[in-house]
């Protein structure tokens, strides 16, 4: 029990360092991209190149983790993250920045796929929801002050400074990963294993919610909100960082509760509430005319998105038997497809519907997506809810 908790906490904290780096650069990445004198419609590629690389790498990362062990794959991923962060900070052209983001995406896919699979494996059982929420919640908690740190470092040391801070976090994560001891057996995955997972309807339906939430999260919080705050309200990098921190703190706070709740009432209800409430709140963001009002709506946004705390547990619940590793790789693919499509879609709409400002229209696309997917979840299977009902009947 103590060993399992140690591994989960270790993986959670190091994953927090990885994602903390993403959140550190989130308030400045759009402005950093604009500093290379590109049109606003291309800003999304600075964010989506990272996600695209993860999409391509996620499933191979699952193969490699099962073949060579999760620890070595996680270490390789952290090394690539460190190198890419330094590359991005030293970039002198937009093309070089995109290349660095691709390298970082590969590294992130290697680490996150292996670590998520490890946590899902050792947390199997009736407490999976709260263990996975602990993992997710500590990641969110670790990233809560990332935007503030990123905004501060950019304001005082330059727009490229947050990338070097991310590299330092990667080094810390690498040092923390070395003591881990892996006990899981290694195995070889085959192409037909991927096909069996992709053809599993219950699993893929649940992953539609994963795609929608990451589309919303990265398209809105990491892209539209910084652009809206900068172009429409004229906020500085520091204030944008504080704004995103408020949302992250609220998300972390509700994630822990959501994980516990999902073990009691099942995964479906919290996730559906997350989709519908997040979609509603997003529509109110572009109507906020002051920093205080925008901060208030972002706090509500954070609370709503935190209800997805059980999101990673649900795909693990419905994964085909004996295919957990490759299933979590596919789960990461669906998440990263959302990360890739979100920024590109919303910045394309923003670039063609506003004149150097962000209008209501780009916020509408992610809201519609989560509403539609929320309705689809009515037909999704929820083994955790059935298991709890059966235990209650026995008692």
C-alpha cells in the first residue's frame, strides 16, 4: 500500500513538473509567437505543433513502454523535454520554434503515456477514481502557479525566459524519476492489439469526451483567454499569468472532489456535468469587459472543468481486457487530437472574425463541441456506477 502510494505520488509530482512547464509558457506563448511577425491565424501552430507530435508518438510510446519498460521511456521523454525547452528559448525564427515544440511534444508523449499507464495499472479496483483523481489533481495543483511564474519571468526577463524555467523543471523531474523501481512485466504489443482497441465502441465513445475536454481546455484556456486578455483588455503577461492561475487553482480544488464522487456515483455524471457546465461558462468569457470580471468567470470555468477529475479513470475502466497499455496510449492520442485541433480551430476563427481583437465566435466552436459530446455520453457504459450499485445491494 505504501509502495503504491509512493509511486503514485512520485509520478503525480513529476507529471506535475512536465505539465507545469506547459502552464509556465501558456500566458506568453501566443505573444512569443507574434514576436516573430506572423499573422494571428498562425499563432495556433505554436501550440498545436506540440500536440501534433504527441498524437503521432502516443501509441508508439505505449509499445515502447511495454517492450522496454516504463521507466526508461519516461527518462527518455524528460531528456527530450529539457532539450526542446532550451531550443525554444533560443529560437531566432518561427520555424525553429515550431521544430522545438515538436521535439517537446515527442518527449511529453513518451513520459505522459508511460506514467499514465503505470498509475492506471497500480490503481485498479474500486478506488481507481480517487487514485486517478489524486494523480490528476496533483498535476493540476502543481500547475496552478505556473502561469503566474511564467508571466512574472517573461515580464522581468523576456518572453523566452519561461522556456528556460521549463527546462529546469525537466531536470528536477528527471532526478525524481531515477529512484523509481519498476515491477511490471514487459510484453510485446502487436498491430492487431491496436485494432482491437480502436474497434471497441464503449472505449472509443468515452474517449470522445476526452477529445472534447482537451479541445476546450487548450483551445480556450491556453489560447483564446491569453489572446483575449492581451488584445481586448490590454493585460500584461504578469496579469494574464495570474488570471490563468485562478482558473488552475479552481480546477485543482474541484478535481479531488470529483474523483471521490466518481467512485460513489460512477464516472458518467461528473463528466457530463463537466462538459455541459464548461460549455456554458465558456460562452460568457468574451462578454467580460474588465480584468476583475474576467477573473471571476475564469474561476467558474476552473470549477466546471475540474469535474472531469475521473476522466482518465473512465477509459481505464472500459479498456479491453489485457490491453491497458495500448488503451492508455489511444487515450493519450484522443486527448492530443483535441489539443492539436483546439488552438488551430479557434485561432483560425479568431483571425477571420476579428480585426486584431478576439470576438465571440471562436468561443462558440468549443462550446458546441462539448454540448454535443455531452449528449453522446448518455449512451456510454459506466462500470464504476454498476459496481457501486452491486456493492450497495450486497450490503
